C-alpha cells in the first residue's frame, strides 16, 4: 500500500483476557487500531484471532482488561465491557463480518443489506432508494447480480459479497473482516481489496484476518501476530516478508507429548491410492498413496479442501470421472458412508456434536450405531452390545461415573473417545480422523495420540486431518499439504517442519508442475 500519514488511534485493548470456564483462550492482549490503517491479525488455527475480534465486535463478553473507542471528536473513551454487545458496537460503527455467513436466506440482497437499517421517506420504506444504493454497492464490488433474487439462490461467494456490501452500507468506522476471501474468486478478492483501499483513504480502520500471506502483503499496514492466545508482536508490515510472517505464526518446539511412531516399511502395501482427485467446485487436484501402518497427516489452511477431500473418499461427494480411487489396487467408487465402511474405511468426523454422536441417546447406542450388523440378527442383541461397549470403555479409557447417562453429558474428551470407539467397532483397516483433538484438554490429547499411534503399530492405516501443526508433525510419518483445493506437496523427514508446511499451505511452495502433476523430484 502507498505510504500514508499517521492517523489517530480509534480503538485500544489493554490486558484483554478471555476464558471459557477454566480454559483461558486469550491472555493479556494489548492492541491498538488506528484510523485509515489495515491491521492484519495473523496466527495459526486456534491462536485466538476469531475470539479476539468477537470481543472487539461485542459478540463475546470480555473476561478481563479494558477497551477504549474514540468518540467523534477523536477522544478515547472507556467502554463498559458488560454492556458492550454487538448491537451497541454496530451503532458506534464497529462492524464484524464473520467467517460464517449471517444472511436471511429468504430475503433478497436489498432486504439483507438494509435489514434493521431501512431508509424511509416519511412513514414508508424508500424501496427505490435502497435498490439504487444496493446496485451502487454491488457495482463497487464488481458483483453483477439481480439484487431482487432471494439470497438462497445465490452462490456462497456472492453471499459473501453481499455481507461486505451490508457492512459498507452501515458507514463503518472500524470494519473487521474474518477470512473474507475464503470463498471468493481471485477477481472478487481484488474487488474487495480495492474497496479496502477506498475505505482506508476515507479514514476507516480495518482489522483483517487471513492465512493468505500474499493478501497480507498486498493490503496490510501493520501486522499483529497471536500464538496460543498470547500476543507475539506488533510489526510494521513493510518490514516483514511472507517467510517472516510464517515463522512468527509458528515458532515453537515439539515436546514429548507425542509417541514415537515407527515408520512403515517402504515396501509396505499401498492400501489406498488417489489419482487426480477432483470434486467440482471443491477439489481441483489431489494425488497420494497411503501405506499399511502409516499415519499420513493432512495440513492446510481454512478452506484448503482437506475435509472435502476426505468426504469425497468416503462417498459424501462424487469425484470427477477423471479421478481414480484404488483400495489395495482395485478401483472403487463409494456412493455412501456405509459402502466405504463395508470396504474397511471408517471416518471420524470433526463435528462430533453435530454429526458424530446422537447427544440425547445412550452411550451403548452411540457406540454400536456404525456397526449395528455386528449386534443384530433382526433384533439388537443388547447383551452383546453392552459387553462390546464395556470392553471399549476400558480400551479407550472412557471415564464414566454413570453408564446410563446420554452422550451429551460426557466431557468433550470422553465424547471424542466414544466417537473413536464407535468407528473402531466396525473393525476398519483404514481410518480417517478429522480434527481428532479439537476442543479437548492436553491430557486427553495425549491419550488420543497414543490410541492413533497404537492403531498404526497394529497395521491400521491412518489419515489424520488437523489444523494443529504440532499434532500433524508430532504424530504423522508424512504430511500432505493442501492449498486452495490442490494437494501441493507431501513432506517427510527434515522437510516436516512448521515453517515449511506453512509455506506450502500459504501457496509459497508447490511440488506440482505447471500441468498440475506431482513433480518427479
């Protein structure tokens, strides 16, 4: 960005702290946001970025610390953290655009953009003026759509542009963008960057979260880095290279938290192979092999396509005709999760509460749900089911005070152990685990790591998707890295370092040729 004169401070946070129960997710964060600047907020997944901007935007309550916001005269005034809610924040020009879209699907673009902020002419809505302004806002974003079509009929990227137009219409003083380009095309992203340039010229402050380091280099004036809920530093963006940013985002040593995973023999059987994997709109190119006894980690940033690729392997998405999936050398195509299960593949979802477990049902029912055929011959053999469940409780060290409780009453760690026991009850040879330790304590994490390593030692093959770099490096034999729908590299040995993974994940490195094939080197 061009050099700009210094601007007055618009917002500050001092010793900002946030805890959920006994878990502290932000510790003593000091932050200053200036008028007319783009402040980039960097950090790995789970570093605390989204929590921080939710505090600024009034979507979460501050546990400790002080917030100040400048008034119209430019004087910093303290905010009451108890009453600082998102409606109050928006009324004072602090607007947060979440990663998750927040539109009324049944309404059109005009109605969404002016919802709660309608323009009136006397007692009546000025629909003509709102339509006129909507077209103007969308034109600025180079978004050519019919603004009267219900949002439900529009693409995800267009919905994101409507969210941005909605924020623009509110005359923001501080605009917070959380991964705004995750679903945007390159053209749409550039239109957003041009809007950001326009807004900063008008004195609007921007807080921008993105894992895409080329974007940060393009638009940021300052860079603030978080790691594990703590502030690493506040930097002039001009002094940082993309490599510098990647190192600042990681920068920690692995500990003995992880068991030593014996690597598979180079001649071990290839149990799963994907050639030219592609899913329209989700995955453009992914090829890899998985050997018996191997733990293959999958790393990547938000929106890189890791989960979509796993869902395609188990039949929840359909691969393109040019793709080929082989199980032990035999070409296969699954139309359902059950078909994949019958072929020896189990999938442990990252959404244990939404789709992994039936939270209102008993523990034995949840345990046997994926392998009912083992416990029934027309009717469920409850004795056999209970015996198998009791054995799984011991094997996976599920801590229970009462066997009659429902799955929803278990801790997050015990829910994850139950989910692992559930998929292993089907006796799979290939296990795909997606974010296996998300939201669980460090002690349970260690147990999960040992369960996974033991499965590999016994000859099972594991694909582990994780946003935790320490986890991917510490547990995996090799690490496959995805970037924007492509598998861009598979790292092993000395290459398996955090800064190297980050370079591939951010698009700074690739092992693909220009034709999209994996380079032979």
